[in-house]
C-alpha cells in the first residue's frame, strides 16, 4: 500500500511520489509544500543543531538589553525576565514566556541532536517515533522569532526616553532564530528517513 501525504494547510491527500534531490511537491489546491526530497546532510544538520544549543544558552543567560539611569546600569536576560514576573496575574505571562522561550526550544533542539547523533552512525534512535511526534507538537510552541521582534520593538521605543544598549543576548537570539528556521525546513519525510541517512 502506497504512502499518503496530506497537505498541512488544506488537508488535501496525495499519493506519495519519489522526488529527486532538491525537488519538492506542492499542493494543487493551495500551493503549500506537501513533500521534499528526503535527503539530509546529517553532519551539517547536526552541526546546526549543536550551534542552536550553544546559542540557546548564550541568548538566555546573557543580557538582552541594558538601561542606564542616573549612573546606575541595569541589565536583563530572558531568564531574569521570567523570574521577575512571578506575582499575580502576570505570572501567566511568565509561564508562557518560559514555555515558548526556554522549555520548548530547548527540548526541541536536544531531541533533534539525539536523533541526528544516532543517524550519524546509521542507527535508529531509541524512541524514534515518539520523539518525532513530540517534535511535531513542540514546533508551534517555539517562538524565538516572536520574542526577538518584541525585544527589538521595545529597544527602539524605549531608546527615545532612556539610554539603552543591546546585549549579546539579542545577537545570539537573532542567530538562534535563523538556525531554528533552517532546522524547521526539514520535512517529516526526511525525519522518518533519518535512520537510513548514514548510508546515503
């Protein structure tokens, strides 16, 4: 029985077709990408994932911005922002920030590294199917690009009233956003093929 691919935008079903390298299949109804060629450079993908993990720690543990008032300089990072919102109704915002900026991206990157490390040695990672399902659930909850945009808007707005400087966290967050977008280009078909990638 041939595999069926469903468009993630409009749910139109298509029979699976074999694609050449760099080819992709688009939905006839909405033109969204339905499938890509399953070839993936494991070494390159693993390097990107490890870089994401390093940038994740830099982005979350170093200052995002600094404010100087009356000779006193205050710097804040994402982790401190979460801890500062622990009282009253604003704690809900702290929870959302913790999930979308700390928990979801961290788990996502670690799981990708886990899969790719085994694929590097032509092996299927333990818990392969469950990890793929979890990655699918986590993808919408990783919102580094939303936070980056919000931080840049805040810096621009506040700079009209206070002397503000950007910290290394902003630059690391920008690089992390780009690399996560690169990892996000992997289609489910390529993930299912990971255990065979070391042989290609």
